C-alpha cells in the first residue's frame, strides 16, 4: 500500500487522473479515499516498481520522506482556506523535528463551525474563509483550538502557533502509544496552549451529496474511486482543485451542472442514496485480519438500507478501521444482508 499525502485534500483533476492510471497499471485499479481526506493505492507488488515510485515523486504526492507519516492535514472544502493549508503544510515540512509526530496526529483547518471540526483532530486553526478571488492574504486573526481551549492569534502566525502546540505535544509524550492529544494525562494537556480559554466546538454533519450553490458534492461509494469515476472527475474543467473530503466525497468547484454526468460514472450526487449512511472497512480479501467480505456485503445491503436512518459501518473485526467520526451503528462480522439492516436499527455508538 502507498499513502498519498494531499494537504487539506486538495488535488488537481489532471493529477487525480494520473493517480488512477498509476493504480490501474500497478495494483488494485480502485483508489481508496480515506477518512483523513487522502488517497491510498492498494494491491501493489512488493517491492514497489521503480517507475511507480518515480511517478509518485514527480507528482509531488510524497514531498518529504521524513514527514511521510506526519502530514495529516484535514480542511473544510472551502477555497478561502487554501492559503492557511499551504502555509501550515510548508511550515510542517520545514521542521525536521515534527517528523516525529505520530501518524494518527491530526491537524485541521476550518471555518468557524465548519464540518471538519466534527472530526477527531488534535489541533485546529479556525479562521473566516477569504472572499472569492482573494487567496493569499494572511491579514486578520485566527483561533487555535486544542482540547476544548482556544487562543486568538494573528492570522499570519496561526500555522506556527498550531505547530508550537504539536511541538509541546511531542515534549509531553512519554511513549509511542501516545498517539493523540487525548491520550496525554491531564497534566500533559494543560500546558499545550498557553493563554487558552475554554471554548465549545460546534460543527454540523458532513456535507450531503448534491449541488451547493455553483459547486457539487459527489460521494464515492465505499470510498473506492474507480477508473471510470476518476476519468469523469478529470474531465471536469474547473479553475480550482478538486477537494477530497474526510467523508469520502469530492467537492467539485463550479461543478453543479455536472451532477448527472458524474452520477452516470458511479458517483453519488443526490442526498437520498443509501451510500450517505453506509460505509465499510476493507474486509476480505483485502485485509488478512478477517474472512468477512465487508464491502461485498455492503453492496448487497445497499438497496435495503434506509437513507433516512442512522449511519451503519460494516466491519470484519473489532478494530473498526475506517469508521466515521459521527455517531453510527456497527455491523460486526455480518453473514448476510439482514445482519446489516438489523444493525442499522440498533443503538448508535458515541462519536469517535
């Protein structure tokens, strides 16, 4: 498996098409969208073909080998936040010490009340998106959020202020199993944000598929982007990057009038589809931890799942890989469609 790093989920349509082509030539042709707004190539030979490594390097998708596991930045799919995403990623890569962050440590960039704030981030930058057409100004202020506390800083200082929290986390970390801020004892968390004041974070659910103004939210069923889907997205001529979201969807700027075309390619572009509430881990045969074909069962169950019901996540073991951050029901090792339908009607789990 190869993890591709897309800070904030931003990717040009041309690059997404090339990624899909690399996957088809080298392994599993379906590109996996992750819950961190990134992409994975799976089913690859070992060792990796030299031409594949060279192609990924040429596309700039793993720009720093040292930071390969410490470049998790999720962001609201708002163009007016792109400058903060870029500056945060640049500053992260510039500090060799931050390569020591655990792979599960998550940085977020969000608008006030933005949906990405519902994800399990460790440190967040919250700022008003810049107006349309203005994509580089760092004037104004931003908030740094960590562990229920917030501090206001100059917008231009926000990336470094967020990374200072990450540095304090590394200093407070006592063992390699301390993956996230929430894993630190209270004494370790209390000093992460000097001057921070209590702050309640509110966030809506993930954006539903369909047009949003001039843009389009296109959901990728099971997070598996097929070559046909990638080709359709690559053919959409827009003047902005595509935005891969933590909810396994793609926001197509200016793509509202392409909904029917993208739906024909297999993407979900309406809010009343079962895939808005149905997810699954990789399962067998992709994962050696289980013999349950989770995705195959999920596809069979889709026509019988209630789109208006609670989310249900199909898993093959109790690790619950790829589970959504929102409250959800779990179908553990189902043997039939009926098991998944029954699980959707069970009590929900707390937000992860």
